């Protein structure tokens, strides 16, 4: 028997987007309320729910507009 997914199709997906360089937490509003966490390794992690693929692409355009190198984009599986 197969397991049904625990996520409904229209639920937002949680993502962690890692960037090279540090952003201060005040940038959270510019990134649609995602948490902005500078890491000790010189990167910043943006994390939080993203409504859909169009919203994800919008966030990635903002990263591009800042000129910060993108390290990774990872969907986070709820525990």
C-alpha cells in the first residue's frame, strides 16, 4: 500500500536558500517575510514557506538583483 503525501498540493513548501555573504535580518521584509539568518561560514540562509514556483522564482530574482552568489536552494521536508 502506498502512503499518501502529508502535504496538500496547495500548501506552501518550506525552503532554505543559502547565499554567499551576509545579509542582516532587516532584509526579511524584502524577502516576503522569510527568516534571514547569517551563518558563521560567511553565508546567509533565507528560510520559510514559499507559496508556489512563481513565488520561488520571484525570490531568486531578488537574490540575483542583490548580486549575491546563490549557493543552494533546498526544499525542507516537514518532520
